[in-house]
């Protein structure tokens, strides 16, 4: 494992530590090896260290996206169906290597990847390659193949001749025995999280319907928890969200049509919510319904209400974008959406750092700038606690004590 040999002393214009306090001036941070070892006054750098001065920049913890798909690329380049049907796993893996690098260099130092969408367990190999420092990329928590109800995902069979053998975007199961078997297999292959799809567009007219019964969700989640794997559930309809909560899931993905009552239940249970706002906007834009600078599109208006309800009810809201639907390396769009729909920049930054670290069960080492924490940190020019779009201007990226991106002009 490569680590920085020389200690690094960073003097930013301001520092935002992810501890709930506002950004502060006049502080410096010291990295030794793979850890942050001190935060204190900026006037006394220790001897024999590399000094990085960033007077115009804000230093903050590396960002985390808790809903990503490194094995997908934007649907306006290639549709989801075409990617799953026509692109070989090896080709998709080569793309994923590029996506991982773009993600890291844009300031996202950790991701939860929620399913390879037909690329098998290639995410587990990618996670290993990054951890072994063979390629640059964010720290990964992965979900492997993910689990769907039989006949309830894509590519949709009705679009093809009935005797076609179609690869699917996730592992298909029916009944408690099969879903438990799939959970055990996916965990055995190395899945850190189990991802279930509790609803999908499988109604007669393509409307969203629940796909798993409560008994199946319960069986899967009980088994996953026995194996110490948290469970993320894709659910957009109120009924599916409610079932997933009743079954004891750990995070709800999308949740677009959740009711106030259901979000209140989510808050009481301490289940996390990943709103994936950017995915909805991106897909609408690919269909010609993009949100303009001053008006929300028809696709985004209901999400604005749902997001407000989740905020009001005190739900734990993480930052999860569903990147892959849109370009890797532009994950910051999700924070911009969170602010546009009612969070303060400070709240959105907390979601993408300390709160996501807690959702990922990594809050003793990630998501904050503090002595003893992993040296995963970034600098952006400007002040993202006032203007969230400063996240587009990343100038420094350090992961695990290693500098992956440095300001122009510094060596
Ligand atoms: Zn997703």
C-alpha cells in the first residue's frame, strides 16, 4: 500500500470540518501517513513537511456519494437496455476504471455503488483494484449484482420475442427461499450491502407496482442482517417504501412518491433516505423536459414536495445521486439539487460527508476533518458553505494521505 512519506501541512483560507460547526479561518491541518494527525494554528508548520498554501480555498472532508453506478454511463450516450444487452462485462469494466478516476478527481473520495446492472461481480474486482492502488478511484462499498423479483426488471421481456434469452440487470428471485439464497450468495461473493428492488414499472400500463411481498422482504433483510450486511431498497411508490420499512431496511433509494406518514415512519426507524434528485432531472432532460434556471420541470415538481416533507419530518437524508445515469465526475449536481429544493449548503455538505459516513457505517474514520480520521480531503476555490457551486472548482484531492490532484502551479 502506497502512503505519502512526507507529512503534508495544509493552510487553507477556511476549513469546514463536517462536525456541525461553520467554516473557520486561520486553521491548518497536518497529515502523517494515511491519517489526519493534527488541526491547529496555521503559523507553526513542523519541520520537513510539504506545505500547501491555499489562501483562496476551503478545505473540507472528501465527498461521499451513497448511490452510484460506476458500471453505467449516461443514457443519452447509450440507453440502459443497450448497455446491459450489448456491452461486454470487460468493456464495461474498462469504462468503470475511467469513471472511478473521474469521480476521485472531482472530489468524491468514497462511493456506495448500488449494483453493477448486469456486469456481474465486476464491482468487487474494481473495489479490490482501487484498494490495492492499482488504479485511482474512490473508496468503494459495493452491492454486487443486486436482487430483483423474477420478471420485474429490465431489459423488459415484452419488448423481445418470447423465446429470447435475455441477460438481466440484476439477479432474479421469487419466494423466500430464493431471495435468502441470493442474499447469501451475494454476501459470499463480497457484497458489502444488499440491494433489493421493492417496486418497478411492471404494471399493465408500465406503472410502478410493488414487486416483492412483505414476507420476501422480511426474509431477505433478516438474512442480510444476520450476515452483518445492511440493506438498501429501491422504492419509489409509497406502498413499496412502507413495506421495506416494515421489513426493517437500512436505506430507501429514490422514494419519489413517499407520503408524509411514510416519511414520518422512516424518521422514527432511523432509516436513511437517498433522494437521487439528479437522476430524475437527467432522465427528464434526455426526454426533452429539462429544468430551466428559474422553473422546475414537471418531472421535478413532485420531488420538490417529497424532499420538503422528508426534511420537515427529520428523516436522515444522505447524498445519493444515481450517477451513471449522468456523467461520472459531476456528482456535485446532487448537492446543488439538494440546496435548490430546500437544504442550506451547510446541510447538503453534511449529507455528503458526515451523514453519508454514518450511513456507510464508516463515521469513525470518514466524513470529517479530525485527528485520527482518514486523510480523505479536498479543497475547492471559494466557499461552498455560501455557494454550493464552488464544488465544481476542486483544486486539491487527497485520499488515504496520497495527493491525487493538486493546485496548478504547485509541484
Ligand atoms: Zn441506482
